C-alpha cells in the first residue's frame, strides 16, 4: 500500500515523458532522504542548502540533482555513516531498495555520500513503459560542507511529503550568497547557476554579504586576501562574468532540468537579459 503513495505522487507531477517521470521520482526520493535525516536528528547539526533546497522548500521551477548541506559548526571528522540506517529504513518502508556508500576521504572538507535506488521501474507501476535499455537506477549524491564560511543564517521549514517533518535550511539571503560565490568562482559554465540567479533576482532577494565575503576569502580567486565587499563590488564582478558567458553552453546545461514554459524562457538568455535581471533587483 505504501508504494501506492509514491505512484500517486509521481502522477501529481503530470510528467510528459520518461525523463520527466524519472526526474519526478528522483525528487520524491530526495524528499524521502530528507525525512530519514530528520528522523535521525541530522538537522540538529546541519542545514539544507543549494539548488535542491530552493526546489523543494521554495518552489524553484527546475529539477535538481544533489542534496547539499552545511554544518552549523566546523567538524572535519563528520561521517555520513551514522545517518545511513534511518535513511535505509525510510526507503524500505515504501518497499524500495537502497544502496548507500560514504565516498568521503579524511582530507576532504566536503564529505560525499552516494545513494542508489534499484527499484525504479520494477516495484513501481509507472506511466511510461521502461525497457532494459532505460535507466533503472536512481542516483542521489549527498554533500556536506564541514568547514563552512561564517555568517550564514538559518530557519526551520516543514516538508509535507512523505509525511510532515521539519528540517533546518539556510535562509534565502544566505542561499543567495552561496549562489553568488559559485557564479564568481566556478571555472566552468553551469547554466543551472544562472537559472537560479534569475529566480533570486525576480524575488528581489538580498545577498548575505558577510557570508559571501567569508566564502570568497575561504575559497576561490580571492582566497586568503584581505577582501572587503559591498553590493557595488558584487554587481561589478557579476557584470564581468555576464560579459564573458557563452549563453548557448549555459542553456545546454540547464535544459534537462526544465519542462514546458521554463524551457521557453531560455530563448531570452543573453548578456542584455542578465544585465536587466541585475537592474530589476534594485
């Protein structure tokens, strides 16, 4: 009977094809992971962040791959293993099979774990028929920053699926600071970052400048410098980035995570469009 809840949940997404149906199940699996972490008291020590946080908590209109977290206090000895049992129990309660592996190394600041769900397309009655050549394994990556930059703020949110539970998340200004850090410091083009940037600016979210400054000093081109930033400095650095982006590459990166109307918005992507997004925020 429990598996019916997931099948009904997939249908609520109204997927128009196999890929959208797979994305829907991935997001459902992400919510089940969060439920397991909540039961394991994970959110006494850490908060949810990143693009999937925006999607699940704030309704960002794109799918997201990974679950990203940040510790409240630095702890380089953090280990994912202590939370695997509750996550596994959560999945098995729905008749789903899970494989979990901690892939972290002792020297890693960002600790990683990988979850594989093997039941997709087997125990679930799906809308679109799968063949042997179709993807039957759903992968979810967990990442946690064990040495987070100071200055972040947090809040408690309620997730409604699979049943109501509470989690702790970074607040929106701190989430935006993390996104700006990624935009300024990545050495490759990630269209998903720029899609999220449009969302933040459309909501007129202010940046947590203290958290951003600490992140920039901790990692990236400004690492270890005596950096002092303000909004004008951030705007100037973003303009430099926007001037040099190949927007066709950015579009190709984000396309698999969009559907319908969101795909059509990519026709607008250009230097002028993003410059206007910045202007509209003020």
